[in-house]
């Protein structure tokens, strides 16, 4: 008794609805990120490999070919074991160059439209039977369950739902920059459903059909030769054939490529998939033999492909039958959705877009592209349905699947050439693919159409059809590939792509790049319209951080590469290359003949994670040396042989104010003045060193020393770039200033020593003069003349007293440093200030002034009390002389961060800015000649400096503000 | 051997072991034995475990290297 057809239809529709909900929730971000971005989901999504053929057909294949069926999974496991050699490089290429499909990948390597066209066409032919197989598996499973022949409308409805799903969740974004998370999660969910259904069916077979695992083993052992028959095909030719086919399928089946590479969001997930995905396949296949045994045990009168359904129905477990049916539905729908997406991308990039863009410049390009892709998806599924309706296939599920596997395997020589053979060419690839495709069609498709034709019997060979076709197709394909490649020369694009395909190869050097950003805009606008040109250029400029006015070759090359990658994701590699070559004057485009050092650094940076051992140590050393150069406190600039700047370190940036980005790849002449002309002249000159070059930069005079050295040819890179020069620039501005100060101080010290000597020499005669002048009136006998002489004597004594005062000042100044050597003791500065005020107040000049003191009590500093008082006497004295009558002088003391700050503020005319730098110099005075020695402030400055303090002129709106800062005594602080 | 292959050396060895077990003259021998039905899955499981251990070791080495 079967299950109601309508009920099955309802269940199928509900299940597909659930898939919609899961994908929709994922796209909305309602699922936890941890689950969404986990390697488990990625590994499960690879389960798209297990189609209805695996699900139902494995039992059928095990029935006829024993354990040979396992090779369909063991071969794939082998490909994943070799993942670091095979899958990782392909993933890197796919991500770096945004290659969304197999056709893109091969067209990227074997340049030109023909490659993409041939691969797409062949894949369409090869995979369409596989799509129709999925439809057939679903309808046949319904037929088994309902025991009625379902109408084609049911298959049509199934195709309709799959089309809507693929469009809604697989064609949401145009470029691989954005992943289809909803699709990936839905496919992973379907894989989980397949696994659960198959495991439950297996457990059912073991426990319900046989009652226990032991009972099943006993039954199997009692069947003469049954288990031995399972192992017998190991020695047949089919065994290695299936291994090879499934090994190739890991990266040549469009759906596997799509899920493994295009939808991979994190390369690290692949590491987990290396073991988790084979484990998934193992668990999925574990129930196959128990189900086969159960089918035989129950003597089911149906095709072994559907034993799993028949077994559940025979024992009346409808719930299990429905679960198994849902597993099969998952297998079929997942395969159809992902394969269709992969094929639609190929068809768009290699059929429709080249044709559409050669006709006219499209308007509203993005929208048309998206809708074009959606139409192609519908067309492919419709074609699969048409194939299902028109072709009445008598073959088993496994046979139809294997036809597609042999077709996909024809890409193997191309992939091997891509990864390992730089000499491979488009001619060789096309020749090999054509030869393999022809043999495939003759040996596998013709017999489908002409049932009477059996190639094995026709050729009188003692082998199976799969071994024959696999051997024949791959031999002819491989032979033509090698011969064709050897007889033709790789084009420049092929050489560049071959270098890009190997991450350890030398950098490609032959890209033709435009002269400016505007040329790219023009090229894009010509091909894709102004909207796309604007958007794509803006995106590439933003991603690379390049300015739209950029004209440097290296920067334009980076922009070129970025544009090519972005456009490859949108249009495929062939069109992307062609469009970017359409810049006006492309014949005059700059041909980059040497590998770009910046590109090389970027490449090294991206490859760092893969580096190990000596390579990593060398790269660490490279980075260390680069850091040394960057952080060297000396300007370093290296220029290549063609005069372009390569190194511009941080000291150079600080010195010149020109950042590395602006200097890189320019010639010295292109740098802004004064540095451009200065460095360019030096680079051209025959001198290796130039000293004390004066220039004016940043509003101040700057002095630099320049040194240069020629870099020998042995420094050049392997591909021939870079000798040139290295220029060192040493900033002498501060050093010169310091030297000038030292010379000035030395001069002042000499003056001090001279003054001390002069004072000493003057002192003795002065005493004599004073004595003589004092005695002069007494020596005059004439009493009439005595008053006059007394007056003259007083004048002489007054002038002598003045000279004496100057001499004392000179002596005090010259001995200030020596006095400072005496040990210091705590001094109460407040007390010294008050005493200084009292002393100054004795002078008649201070009678009309008001001196206000605001000092904290008992503030101790380490020092000499007399010297400190001298400081304050000088400062207050100066303030008194500068202050107008009736004004106030403020003396204010504050404590700041363990320092005592004493300010003396008068209300005089202040110190003009132009003489501020000189007021502390000895003999500098603004007083009229004869009224000041110019030593007071200089002396105060020296004394404060010797007390580890500082004397300076502060800003003040009125008058002068002298600030003394002294460190507090330790206990006070 | 090139240093870049060092972390994947084990992968190559595991691949060769898998090939030896599944598709070498050895299969002439084991296909003639009286094996239980599940015996075919055991070498497969062993290979998967070796791959997992290899990946775990590589990850640890990479983490330590960083």
C-alpha cells in the first residue's frame, strides 16, 4: 500500500518551504553568527556532492559492483587529503582573482574567450543529464512511495520551486565579494537531513529488519559468497577508475567548485573540511550495505536503487519512508540549485555578456546583469526538465551520474596545467578538451541514443565502459593538451596568469596600464556605461586608497589589478581584461617591464601565513631590516636606476614633510620644493657628500648634510630591477643652533674671564686714586681753593665709587659659578624675598612705589641664601627702575609640582619681543649709558640655573613678568 | 624539499598510505580474505583520523609560530 500522492506533494512543498525560511532567516541575520560562520556549516555544505545518485543509487551500485561504490567517496577523500596541494592553491586563486566558476578559472589561466566558451559549453552538455537525473530520482521515489506514476506536472512544480529558491537565495549578489549565506546554510541543512535520514534508515535495517547487528552479520555470512562478492571488484578495472573520477570530481564538478571555493568565506574552514567532509561521507555511506542486505533479505522486487524506500514500506513504517523521501529530496534539490548557480555564472560570463557587450553599451547594467543571471538559472533548470521529458533513459542512477563525472574529469589536464605547468597554453587546453569531449560523446552519449551500440563489445575489449571511457578520454585529452601546448607559445596573458597561479612564482611583469585614472574611467564607460564606470572606479579607488588624480605607475598598476579583480567577479576574467585594455591610447600605455617592488611586498604580506621555516625566518629578517631603515633617525631615500623613489623612511618624512605615499615611485624632480631640486641636484652631482646645505622649509631656515652611495648590481632583484642610489639626509639645524649657542657661551665666558682680570687690575689703582682724591683737600693750603678742591675730590670719589661698583659686579659675575660649588642648605625663600624687598626699599627710588608680597610661609629650597637674595634684589631692583611712580609691584609665590614659582610683576613698559632673547646676556642693558652694568639679570640667571631652577620672562599684558622657578627642598616636596 | 611543503608533508604521506591501502597490489591480498562487511570502512576511518590529527598539529604549529 502506497502513500497518498497529494500528501507526498504537500510534504515535499512544506519541506522546500522550510528551506526558504531557513535561508531567509539566515539572510536576515536571525541565526547565531557562531553557527553561521562555523567550519561545520561549510563542511556540511560540501555535502552537496551527495546527490540522489549517492542517496539512492549507491545501493544500486553496491548491488552490481560491490564495494566499488565506495570509491566514489574514497577518491574525493584522497583529493581532500591532498587539499594543501590541490584545493588550497585553487581557493587562493579563486579568492584573489574573484574567479566564480570553473570556466572563469580556466579562462583566467588559458586566456581568451574560446576557453571560457568551450568549458561552459561542455559543462552544460555534461551536467544537463545529471540535472535531469535529479528530477527523475524525485519522481521515481514518489512513484515507489505512492505506487502511482506521478504526472510530469509534479516534476514541473518541483523544478519551479527549485528555480525560485535558486533565484531568491543564489542570485542575490552579483559579485563574489558578498557570499550567499542563506544558500550555504540551506545546503548545509539539507546535507544534515540526508545524513540523518540515511543513518536512521540504516539503523532501521539493522534493528528492525534483522533485529540486531549480530543477526545481520550471521545472515550475511550464511549467504554463500555474498560478502566476498562485495570485495571482489577491488581487483577489477572499475576500482581505480571510480577512484580517479571521484578524485577529479572534488574540484571539476561545477557544484563542488561553487561550494568549496566560490562560497568559502574563510580559508581556514577548508582545514576543517579536509577531515570533516570525508567523515560526513563515511557516515553517510555506512548504512548502504545494511540497506542492501535488508533489501535482499526482504526479497524486494524493485530496482536496488530504491531498496531504502521499499524496505520501509514493506515493514509499514510510513514515517521513515517520508523521512527517507525528504533526504532524497534534499539531495536532488541541493544539487540542482548549486549546479544551476554555477552553470548560470559560466553562461553569463562566457555566453551572454560577451555577446551583449559587443553589441551596445547597456543601460542600468547591474539590474540587467542580475535579471540576466536569473533568466539563465530558469533556462538551465528548464533545459534539465526538458531533458528529463524528452530523453527516456533506461540507465540506472549511478550510470547517469558517472557520465557527468567522466565529462567533468576532462578538465583535469587543464587544472593540472594551471597548478603545475607554466608552459601550458590555450591551444593545448582547447585541443585536449575537444579531443576528450569528442571521445566522451562517442563512447557515452551515442550509446544512450542508440541502444544497439555497445563500445566495449564494438572494440572487443575485456573491460567495463567506465574504465574504457575514462582511460580513452583522459589519454587523448592529456596527449593533445601536452602536444598542443608544446607546439604553441604561451601568450603574455598566459605567462602572467601562470605566474599568478603559483604563489611562489616570480611576479608577473607584463601588465599594460593606463596613464591616469581618467583613462580607466573612460574605458569602463565605453564598455559598461557611466553608472558602472563611476561605481566600479569609486570602489576600486576606495579599496586601494588611491587618489583619483594619481599618475604614478606603481599606483596605477595596483588600481589596474583591483579593477581587473572586481570586474572578473562581475563579468569573468576574459571580459575584464578586454575592457581594461580599451583605454584610449592603450598602445601608448605604460608597459611595466620590471616587477614592482610594492607589489612584491604586498604579495609577501599576503603569503606570510603560509611561510614556514627558512622562508619565514628570511621574511622576518627582511621585515626587521625594513624596520631598521624605517626607524633610522636619519633620512634615507633610495632611488632605482630609472630614478624612481623606492625607500622614503620616517625620518625623511619628518624632515621634509613629504609622506612616503606621496614620494613613492616619483622621481626626485617631482618632489615639491625645496627638497625635490635639492636632492635631484645632489643625486646628479659628482660629490658623494655635501655639507651644511642651507635651505628654507616650514618657515624656518634648515641646514642639512647629504651623503650618497651607488647601489651595486648585486643588490638588484632577480628579475632585473632596482640598482640605483641611496641618499642619506642629516638634519643639522638643531646641531648648528646648539653649536652657535656653545660658541656664544664660550665668548661670554671669555668676556667674563677678561672682566675679572680687568676688575682685578683696575681695583688696585682705583684704591690709590680714591686715597689720593680723599686726601687732596687736606693737601691744599689755600683755604679759598679748598671748597672747590673738596667738591672736585667728592666728584672723583663718586666716580671712583661707581667704578668700584662696576668692578664688584664684574667680580661677582665672574665668580658666580665658583660660588655655586659651595654646598647648599635649606633656604626659606619667603624670608629671602622679604629681606630683599626691605633692602631695595632703602633706596630713594622706591619711595613712591607700592610693593605687595604674596608668598607662602616657610618655603624651603636647597641653595645659597645670599645668592638667592641677590637674585631677588636684582629682580626687584629692575622692577623698581622700570615702574612708574605710584605703581604697584607684585611678588607672588606659588607651589607647582614640587617647584616654587616666584613671579615679579611690574607695571612698566615691558620687554620688547625683539630683545627678549638677549636680556640675560652679560652687559646687555636698556638703561642709559652709565646707569647700568648689564650684569644684574645675567648674574641672576646664572645663580638660578646653578640652583637647578629657571629664570624667564613670562607673558604679561602690562609691564614685565619675571618668573623664577626653583625645585623645593625634599621634605617640602 | 622546499620549505613551503613542510606543513603538508604529512598530507602527502597520508595520501600515499591511503593509496597503498586502497589501490595498490595489496588489494589483491585483502580482497581474497574473508572479511566482515564493515572492514572496508576501517581504513577509511583511519585515514580520516590521521588527516584530522595532522590538521590539528599544523594548527598548533601555526598558532605557536604566530
